[in-house]
């Protein structure tokens, strides 16, 4: 895999923002900020894994290089922060995304 992928930076940014917005529909920032309603850990794990799986599909389809993977992760992180998620959740979600899209073998 090369340093540069086959997709533009604008396309990566748009995908990362869409990914974050779709995550927000299933797990709104209000739930993360400690409202009375909570979702189970299993449900949150499922939501995050579904999000990460979409990112892996995007990576496969566009053959993202090192810099494009980093751009995807950074744009995703900033979008989550702008939406109002807690720093702890932003770190968890971004780290998970990066781990999933940088795996060599798809297990």
C-alpha cells in the first residue's frame, strides 16, 4: 500500500463527517453527556463496531494510504468534538477507528 490513496482529501473529509453524523443518530451526544437515559455497553459496542466496519469498507474500496487514514481519523475526531461528545468518548471512538482501518489482515 502506498503513501497516497486513490481518493481525494475532500472525499475523505466528507466520508468522515458522514460517519460521525451517522454515529450521532444512533448514539446522540446527549446520551454521552450523562443524561438519565443510558444505553447498554453491548449496544454502544455494536454501534461503534458498525461504524468501524463502514470505515474498513471505505478503506478497502479506496485503498487508503498512510496519510489518508490519518486524515480520516483526524476529521472523524474533530467532527465528534464539534458535536459535543465528551473527550473520553472521542478518544475511545477515534482510537477504535484507527485500529480498525490500520489492521493489515482483516480478521
